[in-house]
């Protein structure tokens, strides 16, 4: 099938009529019917039948439609990629971040950076750690921001700031809390689990095992702001990064760092052969500022 034949078939299949497809493709109805007839002759099968005045796809058409949809999905992706090329002269940053930093820190840094550089455009993905590395290798992002990235021969890492894990709780559930919470105080408490929480989940679970602290994992979860949301609803305590705690805390929801302190590094990752551009370096400086702020930062 030629592309024009695929286009005509896809239009008729999705719209459900030759007249509607002709209007969508801005061609005459007889011309469209001729292309469909020629397509069916070349394939040696009927793609549509008339049933009570309606155009009904055959089983062969349903099978072909799956492949045609994939062609058009790839075409749409190609068109988007081509459309982005015109932004390269002004600047375009493709950023991947872990969900907890995509909640407040990254949006704040992007908004501030675009106030200074309104010509710059962004493409942002929120991905878990394994997918961050894949996005870099597949070159669907320029830089990735995550926590404690493992070493890799093709990967360069740069520490932006240090952070800590915190326990998040409803104030009514821990009324006598101090400046820090001992990990042993979590003994036998209901906890939103971090069994698939990436490097920070591994860090927390190793410390639980080292100190022989047992908790009741009432919900298994891999996203910090979902864990915080569950805590707000009374499902149990949660362990989150300090940036999630900063973004979600308040209105009866509080957090404290742990004793012993469970520290981690917020890191920028990029491929060895694709270091950040000068434009991206400027954005990273803005991101570091947003990461270091406490309280409720302002955009202006």
C-alpha cells in the first residue's frame, strides 16, 4: 500500500463514511471512492461492506487498522519532532525528572528561567529512576535529574544539592514530636511502604534492617507524593524526600528528618558525549536555587 492509500483507508475507517473522510482530507467523494476501490483491488480483499446503508469494516479492515494506526502514530511523532526543530535557534531544553521533583521544584525553576529567557521552550518528562537512564540512552531527553544515580561508563553525574529523607505524619498522630524523629519510633507503626522506591527506598529499607526496626507496611507504593497523599488521608506514616515534604506539607500535615539522618544527593545526569549546553547550564543554576529554598518560594 502507498501512503496515500493508507491515509484514505485510515480516514474512512476512523470516520465511518466516505463522505466524512472526503471532507476531512479535502478531496471529492468520487476521488476517495476511486482510491479505496483501487486499494481493495491491489490487496485482493474487501475492506468495507454496505450494511443497511452504513459502511461496515470487514475483519481484514480491523486487522489492517491496527497497523495503520501505528503508522499515523509514528507520523505524528515525526511531525512533532520536525516542528521542534525551529525552536533550536532560540533554545529548547528536554528535561526528565523524578516525580517528586516534578511536583514543585522543577516547575518553579522552569517558570523562573522562562521569565528571564522567554524564547526558551521546554519538554518535560516525569520518570522513575530506571526510566530516567533509558530516556538518556534513547536520547529522548538532554539531562535527567534524580537521586543517587549508580555509576555507568556512559553516564556523567553532577551533584546539585544534598537532601534528607523525612517522616511525614498528621500532626494529630504525633503531637509530641521533636525536631527529629528517631527511626526506632517507627517500630510497629503503620507505614506507606517504599519497597519499590528506587535508591531512596533502598536506603531507607537498609537502615530499617540494620537497626532491626519492624514496621507494618499497609500500602506498597513507589511515588513519594502519593505516599504523602495517603498519609494526609490517615492511611499511615510515610517516608518522603524533603522536597515532597516541602511541597505537600501544611494544613495538619507535618514532617521531620530522621535520626540517624538518611541523606542523599540530588544529581544531574547526562551522557558522556552530550554534556549540557550553556543554555542548560543556566537552567541548572536556577534549579539549584529552587532546590535550596525552604518554605513557600515565590515565582517572582
